[in-house]
C-alpha cells in the first residue's frame, strides 16, 4: 500500500493520537475508520426522527433560537477557565 503524509496542526495531531490510543488502534487506522464512517448511511430510528420533527416544529412555531455566533463563542470556551455550562453562561 502506498502511503502519503498529510499535514495537520499540533492540536489535531495530539487529538488523533489520543483518540487512536483510546481505541487501541494506530492513527492511520483511526483515520481510515473515520473516512469509512462517512460513506455509511446515517441510520436514525423512528424515535430520533420524531424528536427531530418535534424540535423543528418548535422552531417553526416561533420558539426562540440561539444564534450561530453565540454558540461558536460558547464552544470556544470549552477546555478553558472561561467555560460555563450553557445555562450558566
């Protein structure tokens, strides 16, 4: 098999190594598994579909939503001293 090198930043490399170690596989095996998962159809059971429908109807009825920018700002606090639970922010 011909191998290629793919460059990633240090944080991504560290995360890939940690996740591979957690699963007991190599980084190339982990990446191959992730790529294979992308080709698999997403399977949702009826309960999950019903819950998604319920949530969408709630949004359509005018229930308040959260802006993308607010969510992004909150996600960027994960793993930092500034992190607060969503309802505590």
